[in-house]
């Protein structure tokens, strides 16, 4: 008897989870063993079920999907993670891959693209949806590369929150950091990107599609 592939899904929209639960469970020997609607729930369920593959959105209530990926990889370095998200920015993809995701698929992709990325992740191989692969290739053709690539995954995640309507206390709570650490990272981001103040930082981030 074939051992089923056990899957954890994380998305804050129940209808979306129901849709890809139906898709995944139609595959031979694939089984959705748990579903989460927050990053914290995803981490807890991963700890409990230790699934073969973890599929997560990036936009989750509270801590983001990037934080969920970071915590899961810290718990299990062999975790097989695929991001399934509306974020078509190559910068988000780079951040997710640096955190430990093996696949990055946009929700505008055909269902077969997600299934292929999951199958490749199970084999330990990296996979991107075609739109993201193209965007990353174009970004790499831009000479020395995008300035945001100088940021660490944590700094990139913080930048996306800094341009959202979230105050420092809220950011600290979401990322499980002290306010002092958030302020230090905030300073490092401005230094790396060469901006003098938050107005310049916000304009720059929005021009790159971060927080838009």
C-alpha cells in the first residue's frame, strides 16, 4: 500500500483552501491533513502533523507567510515548502526562497503549475511559476541588480510592513521582535537603500510595487 503524501495548507480564505483542497485530494495518494488560517496556526499544525509538504500564502493575519516559513524551517530544516500567493513581485519570491521555500507559484497560474511545483518540492527541487521565473530573469538582466536584493529576508519583510498602515508596536508584535529591534532594522533598511527619511523610503518601496 502506497503511503499518502501528507499536506498542510495555510491561507486565510476558507473558500480558497476548499478549492485547492479539492484539487490536491484528487491526486492519487495525496492527503490534506491540516489547514491553517494564520502563520501561528500553520507553525503549530506543522509541529503536530509534520506533513510531507507545506503550502502557504504570504498574506496571512498577524505574522506573515514569510514568518511562517522562517519558523517552520527553523523547526525542520528538511521542510518542503511551496508558496502559493497573489504576490507576483520577484522581490517577494526572492525573499521566500531565501527563507527556505522550494517553490513559488502565483495564484494566476494554471492548477497544473501548482501541482508540478509541489511534486518538485517533494523531490527537493526548486520550482517557480513561469511569470515569476520570467520576472526574476528580467531583474537579473538589470546590471548590478535591484537595490532591494541587499536586504535580508527579515529586512524585506519589515519593509513591506513599514509601508502598510501598521505602527512599530504592531510590527513588533507580528514579527515577534522587540520595538528596539524593529527600530534598529528600520534604520538598517534606510541605510542600505540610501534614503534619508520614511517619506523617501515609502516612495521608493511603492515604486517597486512593495506595499502597493
